[in-house]
C-alpha cells in the first residue's frame, strides 16, 4: 500500500511539473529583435544594469505578458533579462510597442492612445541610447604625454601635446559591459631633448595608435555617466631629423607595447566627454592625460 501511495505521489508531482512547464511554454511568444545591439537589462527598468546585447534579426522567445515597457527574454546559459518592447517585432513584423498599445487600449478603453503613443516614442528614444561606455561615437582628442625614449642606455623625457582622433563602440564579440576604443595621436616635431644634440632645430613626428578593451566598473545618471578601466596593445612610430657639424642624421623608431587606462565618461546627448589617464608601456614607460569630445550615434 505504501508503495502504491508513493508511486501515486510521484505521478502527481510529475504531472504538476509537466503542467507548469507546458503553461510556461504557452505563456511565451516569438519575436524578432529590430535594433542591432538591443540592450537586455537585469530588471524591467532602464536604470538597471545592462547584462547583454542582442543582434538585429535574432529570433527570441519573450514573455506574452509585458512588464511595463519590457518583455522578459532569455539569454544564453539560462540567464533571463528584460528587453524594451520598442526593440522588438512580432512574427508579423509589427512593433511590439504598438501591439502592446492596442492590447492596453482594448483592456482599458479610458486610456489615451495619443498619450501612450507619445510615451512609446520617449521609451523608444531612450532605449536606443546605449550606455555611454558602449556608445558608438567618434571625435577629437587632446593628450598631454610625458613622452620618454631610451637612447644609448640613457632615459630622456619631454612633455608633449598630441592631437588625434578617438572612436568608441561596443565590444560585440563579448557579452556584458565591455566596450572598445581606437585612438590615433599625432605630434609634428621632435622632443625637446634632441635640441641638445642638434645645431639646428630638430624636426620629425611621433604617432601613437592603440586599441583598448574597456569594462565599466560603475555607471550613473541613468547610464549617461560611467567609470571604466581598460587595456590593450599600442604601436608607436617616430622619426627624428637632426644636424650636427653640417652632417644630417635621421632616426626612425617602431615600438610595440601596451596601454592601460581609466576613464570617466559623461554624455550630454549627443556629445560625450571623456577624461582619462593612460599608462604606456614600451621600451620606456610614460604617462599621458587625455581629454576627448565625441559625437555619439546611438
């Protein structure tokens, strides 16, 4: 008798589990991501942490029930998050925000369609603004660098002002709050310490290129501000022309190294301000301080 009761209990448990599982499947619906790099939030709130991104055209399972302006969506490895309905299309190609609007109006005939439409536009605009540390942006950089060179086993340095360009975007090959920065800096001239070995004014150039993978350790002001740290490879090219006793000399250098940085970023749409100290490591190591103004595309 005990065995029969035990088997009956197990059967009931399995049946209840299957019923719950089938209900969960019926509660889900298919949708298509409409915006490349659509953000998935930890909770149904634009101020919550971004835990992932979805590419445009990806088919996903979302909750049938909206959570305000969001739907629950599954990420890889069983992680769940929330995505804005403004970033989704239903299987017929209709924006999920409009589908939810129709459902809401049908549910509550007293609701104002124009007010909801205005709210949808605001939400759509907000959801398409990526957090500042993964925004796609380009702009100008000014850097003051304590440039150093090792010449004949002696270390020489000079404070030099560089001008250049910076490009930032999301690191699409990795999930999470990772971004990428590409910098190109240029200085026309020669470091001041070459004046001591040249009878005429030395000339030349210095160019520094780097690619940095960044990670946000803290963000604020509804993702408009962030503090990030990063690291990546760098390439330094330089050429110096000097003259001594009527004889001309030309020296060229190509150095591979690494760069470490910490950045404070803040966006006042569509402009992003970045302030960052950088530590360059090659045959000689030196520190630089960068200020960038960028135009954000999203």
